[in-house]
């Protein structure tokens, strides 16, 4: 292993516990309940399930792929004009506002309204993943967020109720041979297909992020597929 990679991993591993963060939702006009830093994927609650599918798209540019103002319930898709939405999402991984980085795709019309602002490698796979959703029994969840270039996120489990959704992820170092710089950030789009046909976007939602990863973490959702 090259000395450069050993140095990078040693530096990042030393600060991993300090950098572990959590994100939870607080939507305008909605009452959102969420759990944050107490989430521990290594000890999932009884209500947790791993019965979900994942597709991820990772790109070194922070320019948004999903329009920040996208609204799947709006016949016009919400604010999709690139001149009306910021090109770069907030770099703060602890940002508690989920409105502009988490979307629920609950029917064919929602999916059809999604227009990607740009299409890096992996966009077609993301589109196909959404197309495979059976909205009679499933819902799709899209999450767009920045991530430190030398890290990846793994969705460990989700908690689903009639009007609530919560995803718990773990944050870990990418393989030592991954090309990255400590100070860089990438854009990560995660699509989840969950076994719940929501009638509308749940009023309670949240994302939890921990540095404690389960050994049996699902291999296909580490945020490094693209």
C-alpha cells in the first residue's frame, strides 16, 4: 500500500469520531420528529428493517443533479429552472433542513416530473432504479447531499411507519486506493426503494449518521457505485 494512502487513512481515521454527524428533518409547514446523533447502526431498534433496495450516484462535482427546488407533487415539478435554484447544495453535513435534499417518489407521475439538471455517469442506472418501483406496494426516496471525498455512506436500516420515515446510515473511510483529497467534497445521490406505499410524503422524517458500522453492512449502498 503506498505510503500516501496510509497517511491519508491514518489522518482521517483519527478524526472519524469527531467528524461523525447526523442530519434530521424539519420541514416548512410540517411537524417532523427525528432522531439524530443517538442513532447507532450497530445496535438497530426492533422496528428497523433492511428490506429495501439501494442505488447510489457519486460525482466529484457539487453542482446539484436533482434540482434543489424539485417538488414531485407539483405538476410542473416545482422550481427546476437552473437560474432559480442554487447550483451547489450546502456543504454542511449537519444541515437539518431536509426539504431541499430529500424527496419521496410515490407514483408514476412523481417520477415522470423529475428532470435531472445534469447527467453524470450513473444517472441512467438511477433512472432505471426508479422505474422499477412498484408504487402499489413500494415508495422511492431520493437523498442528495455532499460528502467528504474520502468517505462513503452506507444505509444500515430504515424505520417505516404510516406517516414516518427514518434512515440510519454509517460513515466510513473509502478503500485506501480511492482517489480523493482530504479537503474535497463530492455529491452523493442515494435512492432507496422501501416496502411502504406512502399516500403522501410522511410528516415525520429523518436521517441519522453514525461512525459505528455493522460488520454485515449492505455492500451495495456504500455511496461508491459510480
